C-alpha cells in the first residue's frame, strides 16, 4: 500500500509521520485490497487552533474518505482511522452479502 502524507502550511514531524503510517498499515488487516492512502493534515490559525486530519483510502472498487478535527494531530488521526475502519467493515459486509446472494440464485 502506498501512503502519501501532506502537511499544509507546516512540516510534520517524523514521529507523527511514523504514527500515521502505523495506523494506516493496521487498516491493511481489514482489507488487503487497499491500493493507496492519502493523509492531509491542516490546522486553523489562532484563536481556534483546531487540527484536521483528512484520510482518503483507495480500494480497487471504492474510494473511502473521512475528515476529523481535534486539538491534537494524533487524536485527529485516531478518530479518522476509526471512521475508516467502520467504513471498511461496511464495505466488506456489503461485498459479502452481494457475493452470497449471487450464489443462492
């Protein structure tokens, strides 16, 4: 799986990049058909200071996206990864149901 990390208007630390890569590689156990993942990190200027993480995961037949915000980048990455996991579960379940319905007919 290819992973592309983009930090808008700042330089992401190496520790944050490794953390993101480990989170995305954990997603590989849910679906082996993940081709690539794009992660876009951005933030609001003070006084809001919200940090955003947008994840775009490309499967063979579907694109899954999510965007989360928090006061910390690692927390935003965690929340976005959880949403991606849920969407992967739903996609896998949908594919299995479709496959099983074709077999019965």
